[in-house]
C-alpha cells in the first residue's frame, strides 16, 4: 500500500481469500443451474482477477468454460467530473467475450462501499445490451451504502468506521493476496 494509511489488521490472508472464493463460487453454482447463460464480469481493477478466479472455479464445477470479461465504468461514475484527474483518463477497455444479451451477468468487485461504482458498472453494462439478470458478487462488503445496492454473494462482511477502508491486495496487481482493514491518515 503506497498511500497514507496505517494497517489496523489483516482480515483475510491468501488461504482465507481462496476459501471465500470457493464459497462464493459454490453459492453461485447452487443458485444458477444454467451455466450456458452465464457471463462473469470483473470490475476494474481488482475485480478483474477476482472474476477470473471465480470463472475458473465455476468452469470446473460446471465442467465447461464459463466466459469471463471485464468492465471499466470510469466514465459512468456520477462523480467523474469532480474526482481528482489522473494523467491517463482514457478508458481501460471493456473486455466482453460474449454478448450480454439474455445472459445472467455476475458482476464481480473487490469491495462494496457506497454502491456508486456498482451503479456505474450496471449503467455501462446496460449500454452494451439487455442481460436477463445482473447479480453482484463482492469479496468484502464494508457497509456505508449511499445507494440501495446489495450483493447477492459476499465473501466477508466487515463494519468500518468513516476513517477506515478495506484494501484488497491480489496478484498480479499486488505482491500478495490479502485483505487489510486500514486507517486512512488525513492529508496534510
């Protein structure tokens, strides 16, 4: 973690993350019997490797390849014009292995907080077609919702204070697989 935060405690180590992903995949498989109509989409950025891990597990459970892609909803965010500008504002391309039309789309993210990123991802997704359903799967739900959005499948629920955040570290983006509760230090 390269920003102004102090680690409070490790919520999940690598093994616990794998176990949570196993449980999430099992729940998806129990609630969705038709794998041929399924599409797994990871939300940029850490939702993408999580989505691939879920797709691999589901492919094994169903005995067939479950398509997995990614979606970048940066430009759909309701706070896009107010956020601190980054040097590179071009869209990280959405990777769509099949059409979303008529599919059950499993939208995967690392942390669910206000719900605004999920809302943006759903809007981006609906601009690509009309899925039969959208299901939300998150590794960690930390509460503090600003929009009426709830996960269908969650690995860990943790209560956080306003000055705390949940940081998911996952290969290949990070050097380890772990989830930390951190305290965000005020900028000076």
